[in-house]
C-alpha cells in the first residue's frame, strides 16, 4: 500500500513513546537498536520495557513465546504498529504465515566476499533484493550483497555493513519464506530465493514490519525503510512517530569531505586550495606524530586562523587505538595536547585510525573531553557502522558518532569509462535515503600516494565528483566536519514529547543555525521550538 492516508472511524490517541523489548535479558542487539531508534526519533521517544506495553507502536528483538502472546494482543486491541527484529517464536511464525525452509550449505562461501582486486570490487554470492512490494516505501529498486569491498577486504564505499550467516546479532536469523504479497526483501543465491529478509504484514487496524536479522538494518541505508514505516506508513489510520532527519532543513543533500593526514600534512595544500576555489569547506584529521616536523605546522596555523576544521587522528595512529582504554586515553589526550599547542585550539572531534572504533576508544574519547568521533568500516567494529549519526549505544548524550566509509582514493577508481561511478552511486544512495554523506582522501607522502598517479589527476577527480554532486543535487549543503558533527550533536538534543494527544518538539536554545527536518504523516517540515504534530 502506498504512503497515503487511510482513515478509520476510530480515533487514535497518542500513547507516550515507542516501547522496545527483547526476548532475553542482556540481548546484545537491544542497546544498539535502542540507540538507533533514538537517533532517528529523539532520545525521549523510545524506551526499554520488559513485558507491559502501553504504546501504539512497539518494537521487539527476538521475542519469546510469552511476549509473542502479548504482541498479538497488542495488534488485535487497537490501531497499532509492530517492528520485529530477528528470530520469531512459533506462534508469530504461524500468525504471519512464514514457511520454514533450510539454509544453503557452506554459509561461509555464499555469505562472505573475497577481497576486492585493484580498481575493482568484490561481493558475496548471496544478495538481498527488494521486491515490487517495497515500492510502497520507494525501495523496490534496492539491492545489496551480504558483504562487499572496494579496497582489499577493508572498505565498502557504499557505506553499509555485512549481513553475516554466523548466528551473531549481525547474522541472518531464520531460514523462512514469506508470501509474495508480504515479502519486501529476499535473499537470492544463484538466481534462487533462499529466504525472506524483510516482510510487511498489513491488517485492517495494524501493521508489522519484520527484518530477519537481530540488529535489523541499523548499519545500512536500508534503515530509511524503518523511518518511513514509523513516520508515515498508513498515516491517518495507524499511529505514526515524528522522525528527525540528519539532513538539515532546506537542503537536498548534505556532504562533508576531509583528508586524513597519516604521514604528511603539508602536502594537503594543493587539494585544500582546490576546495577553496570550489567554495567548499575543507577539513583535516591530523596524526600528531607528524608535528615533530616543523614543515607541517604552518598549514594548521592558517586553518585555525580561518576557522577550518582540524580533527584529531590520534597521537601514534595505533591500530585499535592501542587495544585498551588506557592506551586510547593516551592517544586521545596526547593528540589533543599537541594540536592545541600548535593551533591554540583544542579539537572537539576525532577520526579513528584505520576507522577502527572499539568501545574502549569511544569511552576514552568521551572521558578526555571530545564531543564525537568519525569512524566506521565494514571490516571491524560493526556496532559503529551507524545508519544515522548521533549518540552511540553506551555513550553520554553529549557525545556523537558518525560513520563515513567512502574512501576516495586512486586505488578505488574503476578501470572503466566512468572511474568515479561507485562514488556517484554512494552519493545518490545517501541523497535518496536522507543520509549525511562523508567521503575522505589522504595527503600524499614520500612513501605512498594512495593509488593516485599525481596531484593533478587527484584534484581533477575531486573536481569532477563535486561537479556531479552539484549537477544532480543543486541544493546540496557542503559542511566542514566540525559543522557536521555540531549539527548532529544539536539534533541529538532535540526532544519529541507527547502532549494532549499530539507530539510536541523541543529544540535546544543554542545551535549552529541549522535545523533538522521533521518527517511525520507523509510530510517533511522544518523543526521549530514547541512545534506540534497531530
């Protein structure tokens, strides 16, 4: 059914917030799903419950049979929505008409990808295809492999994480099939459907959206389907919840670009000048061991004077931030101290070395006074591949994360008529799904040029990509990394509250001047203090 109004005679009083429950205490996916829902809906709009439910919208991760009975009552007694993740008990499988099957043999072979060859890509044999039924969510053309790489076995420039077949929370949960009418996405292997991946079950006064993965699509552009289901599906007849976009109001798309200075800083001058000519903010992440060479200080002093973004890229560029909380604390503090000594400014944000972002590093960054971190890569730390930027699970409300996995290197240029085709696809995907898009490169060093033949070729490619963005999305907002993360922090402090049968938005008194867009009941509008949605 399209996203259009469906009216019933029964009125729908708003009940508090979305309630999230799990089938067992300590379920690993629970805090991640709770954080993901709050990044989209606001921190006040979602709460964790055990059994008692008092909302029109409920989400559940792998419910047990007792909870399944309560969920079926929930669907039967009022206009309601239900969001399900992962394995379902027998009673729910019967209720939704899921047919049991079996997984193909040798899951490692069909679920995993080989490393990408130079100037090419690689992907798993199994692919998730969205069906014509997904057209109701503007997703019928979507498809994605379970795993893909653009560089070795590290980067996926399209940004999403890996769907595993290993019984983890990132894994496919059940070998079941849904009816064609209900199936939104299916897992296809060698031209045959192996199982359902997502399904929609619509009834007169209720709707259920299910993902066949405990963590759902929290690490993928596919999260947009969840947002559309919650904010607008059958609005006017079923309950909806306002969604706060990470694309600021009035913008068609939002983009950040940066260089990670692993081995050199001064050589960033040429590309910085090119971005200045294009009138686009320029950002640098600095590995501060380089500051021992005085050649690298002037560019940072100049950038600080012109209020350009300078981020920490650790003190020693140690893998996994050194592997412990104590090591990460040293990396974070030492880097900040060195940058402050050169620029007179203490960095607010960090970029993870190798994009490895273990929980201990995030805690160390927060404890050291940083306000956020950029990381995210398909190879490791799947919990930091965030479909939406904002507060990660287990971190203070003042600390935000953002995943930026699109690596614009010469190594990733395709040997085709359109070398930047994958980057165009990545941007189009971000624009369509209202995702803040970030891409990165590295300055040249004496040792390594990251696959670029020379600076002229690199700058020309960057200019071509920017020209493509501006041609296909003229109202794109280009942001520095500091401004982008400042906006995400501002958005994370916005609150949605229930008030007299309606929703009311509260926004912080101070911000960057950018306001979130709010999606509700099929409309997108500008966020404003005390704005009411009913």
